């Protein structure tokens, strides 16, 4: 995802959270005279990803996968630089036809490199998406379990860019979610 996609995602999450908060507030006000009924919990999904053992493993796997792809591209880049240097050194001694052929060969290799770089970047992004979606599904299951155990009715994500502007720290159940997560997914 590029920056504009991330900004749109954060904005839509914030708007969804704000709409949820307004709905809860209106429903609470309508039924109880300005007091919101129900128990609310807050999580920090980024903290869970960073602190849970499975989250750390997922991030390490993504980093390893990215470094592997980067190493492939670096070797290709070195080969292109060598070809460019050779072409520059031999430009004066090659016939015009041979020079054109070598330049065309170099251009084709640059295009292949660019296509390969784009494909490897897509692979990394797809892997990241798949890993994070799988992790998110596990987090949701664990959050549901912890929320039910605590008798909570609503859980709001307070991650940076999330819908929560303010919350009391006592509402944050991230630590309990991390403990349960580590117990279920060691």
C-alpha cells in the first residue's frame, strides 16, 4: 500500500469508529437520559502485533522475505552496472552496428530488471497483506474471547490513525489480549 492508500484506510477507520461512537452515544442517550450503558474496551492493534510472540514471528518472516527479494534485486543491479561500464569502455572500439546491438541489449536488460523489481515488490506486498490479514483474524478471535470473559460489549481500536481520540487507560485490554494470544499461539 502506498501513502495515499494508508491515509484513506486510516480516514475510513476513523470515520467508522466515529460513526460507531455516535451510534452508541445516541442509543445510550435515547434509552437512559444521556448516559451510555454497556462496557467498552480498547485495544492497540499495533501494540499487539509488536508484542505478541506470533506478531513478532510474522514481522520477522516478512522482514526475511523482503531481504531475500532485495538481495535478488541487488545482484541484478550489479550486473546492470557491470554491463553499463563495459559498454562505456568498449564504446570507442565497437563498430556502430555492434554498439547499437549492445545498447539495445542493455536497454532490454534494464526493462527486464524493472519488470522483475515490480513483480518482486508485488510479491512482498501480497505476502505482507496475507500475513497481516491472517494475524488480524487471530487477533479478532482472541479479542472476542477476552471481551466475552470480561463482559465487554464494544471494543474499539486505538491504534495510530484509528477511530479513538481519547480513552481512559483503564479501558485498554491490550495487555490481556497479548497474554491470551501468547497462550493460544506460542
